């Protein structure tokens, strides 16, 4: 039962983290989003979303630590995969819209 709760917490944390990036994309619909720095517009509510997401991901790590050991820390890295894809798509869309 603990693994089910950890899995649900991980999925919820991942969804909230990706949703927070979606908010940043919508705020910067005409600006590129840098990979490592803050974008031109960064809504303050994103901080709250990301805190909740990280707490849920840490709960998932704790639940999966018994089964996976130290490899359970990779649960925190999983939301970065869809965010990297979304960031690339957003930047490509902005570049195409700004080109003549």
C-alpha cells in the first residue's frame, strides 16, 4: 500500500511540476525560455506550485526508497524529461513565429 501512495504522490508531483512549467510558457508566449536562467516573465504563483510538487516528489522518493534504495532519488529527475521537451517545443514555436 505504501508503494501505491508513493506512486500516486510521484505522479501528482510530476503533473504539478509540468503544470507549473505550462504557466511559465503561457506567461512567455512571445519570449524564449532559457534553459538555465529565469525567463522574462515568471509568475510568482509558480513558486508555490513547485514547492508542492517537490514535497510530493520527496514523499514518492521516501516510499520507493525501501524497494529501490538510493535509486529512488531518480524519481525527482523524471519531471525534467517532459519539461525539456516542452521547453524545446516552446522555443522552436517562438523562433518560427519571430522569423520573417
